[in-house]
């Protein structure tokens, strides 16, 4: 990546933005900056295919940096960009989040993005009342992956924003036969359990 | 001709009119309508074409008949259509605000034109298909709306143009249900191209273009030639469905402005009122659906188009934008100056 080329593309408008607003050049620059701020131990990224779609179930969500940390780790380990579902929920930052690859938390949108062969990340929700472990994941989003026969991999992330030290561990893809609402629930629960195991 | 009529095209129950294919179309005087009419003329399976509009066609047409009438003139519209006894009703009489007419006139022409033309077609027992021009503006844009809506999404317009398009769609549903005919609703991304009157095209070609400052959302477009080709396919195939028609890919306002070598000016909040006023003085009034597109983006899931119409756009959104700026400005010649023919 050469800074002059990036700057040239910014000036003449020839940079690429996809239909959800994902900006390749901007994301590349932000990932490079993330490596100065964070020190990330990454493990298990052999489970993320080099090409083709994959759905990452990411947990637990304690602070605000987890999605960005996983995005930076995925980029450095596999060279692929991750599209986090639901990271564009805050109105004021929606445009910027979309530029960095966020997509809406919506079954049909997730399905469309998976069809393009992308890496999609789904976040565990936050526990509001101090329960331990990762919060629940929306099985509807998992069903999009099952419908399209896309592998589902659990990802455990932990660390501290103050120290900037993080560890990201990717588990083996969850194997489950079948589609439908119950299969989605089974895969979701298995992903949640695997995240707990990876954290231990 | 007979052998060509048995080609793998689904003309449906044309036998009700002795096997003839007669197309009545509104909006023939527009750039899109004229292009569609000339493409339909070249199809020998079509026996007759009747066009209506308030302006005459942009180019010479060989076979098509044209009746000049205001879409708001109920009697003239109804008489022309019922006398013609069409087998297909192609409704392109959708007037984008500030494209060919002022915002108010455009809305009135669109609304009343749809009521009279589609109402008249619903009275004709010969009609077996309705093909309607609509736009992806019908989905609306806000934080609660889908980012890239597919055809199954509820239509919740958030602009004047979107609202009137939703009205046209509803009128067409009623008309098609009355006749038991198929209804194809083509929801186009903003149509732009050389010579195509479009408020967005005009705006992007201003020397200095106001845009939202940071991280704008992208929009998709469709080239006028691709739009015309999609309409011709829809007349032939007539799927009973709504179809989003947009070019692949998207651009942000900043990107579009820079691709044309124009100067972007960041504008926030109430400053848009001033920006719109200045733009109108410069000859490019900006209707609310264009401001919405610039501030909130406008894309749609167009993946169903290849299945439903067995056709795909030939130009990407980036190519459409690039071509928009390649449209050379008018060069005035001096008396006696020698130029190549």
C-alpha cells in the first residue's frame, strides 16, 4: 500500500465503495493505525477460509473495542475485511461505521452480504445485569448462514482498552446438518458454549 | 412474422384481441419513452403502438402513433386509450420533480396521469399486462429503513416523489386486479445519462457541488439505455412482480463529484436550505428526494432482475457517473468557422 496512491484515489474519486458503503482504502488505513494502538495475540485463524463467505460469532462484548479488535486481527491474519452486523446502530456514527464495513443487523441484509462471499461478524449482545459469560446471539442471523451453507465459526476475544493488549481465538467451524429455525438455535447455542470454552 | 410470433417469448393471452399485440404507452415524449418506443418498433411481433404525452417524441418514430395530450386531461387520455384497445399498458408517464417540469406540475401529472391512463386501461377487456415505471424512492430512507431493500420490503416513502410513486403503484395494483392482468412494477434507481433530464445529473454537473461533509452513504444509478432495455424486456416477459432495477456498485456524493472533476463543498444542517436556493438560481433546482439521496444514500437489492427479466444492466454505477461527465458541453461556433462534419 502506497500512501501516494491512496491519496491520489481520494482526490480523483476512483476509490471503491460498495453498496453498503464499505470503503476499502479507508479500512486499510484504519487497520494499519490499529496496529500501533493495540497488541493482538491471534490464534486459530486457519479456520477462516482464504476466500468465500464465513460467519463469525464474536463474544463476549464487554467494552466497545471488541468488534474493531477482531476486524484488525482478521485483517492482519488473513488479509480479509470483516463486515460486522449491527455496528452501525448509533445514528451519529452510522456513516463512518458503514465506511469501515458495518452492515445493518437484519436477516435479509446479512444474507445479501454473505452472497457476495464476505466475512460477516455477528456480535454477542451485552449482559445488562452483570451475568457472567457472553450474552446471547440472535439466531435469525445464524439462520442466514445455514440457509446459504456458509461455515459458522465462534470467536472469543478478551483484553483491556487501557493496556491495549488483546487476544483473539477462533474456534473450529460448527458442524450441523440441516437448516430451519431449530437448527439455527442449536448452532447459536453451540457457538455460545464454544466461546465460553475458548475463554477458559 | 408468424414464425417469429412463436419465438420463446411469453405473450400470454393475446388471443382475446385476435392474436394482435397492441401497446399503449404513456410518457412517450420523454427521452426514456421515445427510446423505448423506437426499440419496440423494431420488434415485428408488435402490431401497433400508441403513445401519449404532453410533449412530442424526441426523435422520429416509424410505426408508432402519437397523440399529444396533457396527462391531466381526463377525457383525452381515456378516449385515446379505450379507442385503441391495447393488449399491453406501458405506463412510463412518471414525471420526476424538476426534471422536465416544476415539482408541483410533475407531481400532478404523475398522479392524475396514472389515475386516468391506468383507469382507462382497466376498462379495456383486451389488456393482459401492465408494466409500470416506478423508482426505488418508494422504499424511503431513514435509520429504521433497510439499507439495501429488496422487493419484499414494505414501501414507506420519505420524499414527495417516493410518495407519488407509491400512489402510482397502488393505482396500478387496483387496475391489474380489476382486469386479472399481470403487473410488472419496475423500480428504477435514479435514471441518468447523456441528454436525460434529471435533477441529480444536472446537480452533479454544477461546477461547485454541495455535499454532506463526512462518511456519506452511497447511491446507485441506472443508465438511460439500460432502463429502456429493462422496460422492453418487461413488456416481453411480463413477470407478475415488482423488480428493482439498478446498476451494480455504488458511489458516494463526494466520489461522484470528484469523478467529474468538480469541486465538492461540505454542507451541514440548515446550510442545505441556502445550498438549494443557490443551486436553483444556477439552473439546477434540487427536489427533496435528491437531497435525501445525497444525505442518506439510495441503493436497492437488484439481484432479482436477472431471474425475473432474464436480463442484466450493462453499465456499473461508476461507469454511469463517468459517462454523465463525458457528455460534452455545448460548443458555440462562430460564423464562418470551418469545422469537421
